[in-house]
C-alpha cells in the first residue's frame, strides 16, 4: 500500500488533513454519481439498435476515462485518510 513515511501529506496538521479529507470525500461522491450517470447512458445506448457504433464507442471511452480519474482520486483519498488516521464524518446531503 502507501508508504506513509513518504506521504506528501505527512507534514500537514490534523485540521488541514481533515479539511482535505472532507473535500476529497465530497469529490469522490460526486465522481461516483457522475460515473453512474454515464454508465447508465452507455447501457441504455447499448440496448438501442438505432445508436451508432461511434456513439457507443464515445460513451465507452468517456466511461473508461472517468474510471481512470476515479481510481486516481480514490488513491489520493486513501493517502489522505491514511495520513489523517481516520475517516471524518461528511453529511450525505453535502450540507455544511
């Protein structure tokens, strides 16, 4: 996993790490929702014989690109939480 000794977050204070963790968790949730929407659109398009192969390929490429971004963001979130030592509470509704 992550080498905490070389973490770019190791020098930050707990309060700073918590702010970063909350922001990363919110971004993570946003990416999940957006990825699900693209996946559902791709699935619907795949089932529709009138949708061209080019459109299907475009949707597939977008989904794959989103998954790559999601994985990178998830790794960063994990690194932040590892440095913080706990997962902060973040309301589901995004309320402050």
